[in-house]
């Protein structure tokens, strides 16, 4: 059995794809075992598993704030489990609490301060606006500076931060992109040097 990905945040909730064999052994028969199909995260608990086809299924990793590593097994009858001892690793992502400003134009270029906890001084900080990546700058253990990238459409996107490759913070903070205003004309086109026109 193989897990993709084989790691996730300690808050859990990420989808884990399990690759193996015989995940749907009762195709064509009048047997429904969907209520008995689970992923067991050793030492943490079991969660519902959802077969995709005979070689793939998925489950959501449960939260875990104690173990750095566990093993995942599968059951199709809620009794007997596989004994593949496939490791799954938990990591502690950066904690993001707020951002300022919370919005900017779709053309990008807005400097966004990310407020959080226990940020690490790293040259590999990445800010992720939706699916777009930009380089982040460490300011101190509670602040990171991100510059918003350009996007095609306005709307809310999750803003996440990582300093360890694909290990991003949770998607609890949203950034709002708005259409950039366009100026076509000014009336009047002139006025006195004293102002107040």
C-alpha cells in the first residue's frame, strides 16, 4: 500500500489517497460494505474510507497533536485490518491568525503582512494565494511579509504560508482580490493652484 501524500498537518482534515489492491472486492455482487470500510491511524483512531476503484481509496487524516509518526492500515469489514505498516507523518504547520490588508487588486503587488505564531527565520518561506505561489519574507517570529501575485478574476482565496516545501498552514485566512479601478476621464481637467476645485 502507498499513501499520497504520506504526511499532513497536525490539525488533520487533508485527503490521503491509498493505493493498493482489492479495495472493491464485491463488484457485481449484492454486498455493500461501505459502512465497514475504514482507515486506521495507529494510536489515533479510525476514520471513514471511500473506495474510488479497486486500486484506490481515500480518507481524511484525523487530527493528532501528540505523535509525529503513525501507521495506516485499512479494513473492509470493520474487523480485520491490513498489516502493511505504511507510515504517515504529522507536522506542525505555521499558525496564521490574521493578515493586513485583507484585500488588494487583481493586478497584484500588494504587500500583505501575515500575523501568526512561532514563524521560523527561513530563506524558503512561500506564500500561497489560492494556487499562486510567491516568496515570503521573515520579519519576526510573529510576522511574515507576502506580496500578492496577479490573478485573472476577483474573489476570495485562501492565504497560506510554508517554510518547509508543501507543508502549508491551514486555510483559515482569506484574501480578497478586487478588480483594479480604471480611470477614463477627469472633469474638469484643470483648476487653480490653491486647490478645492
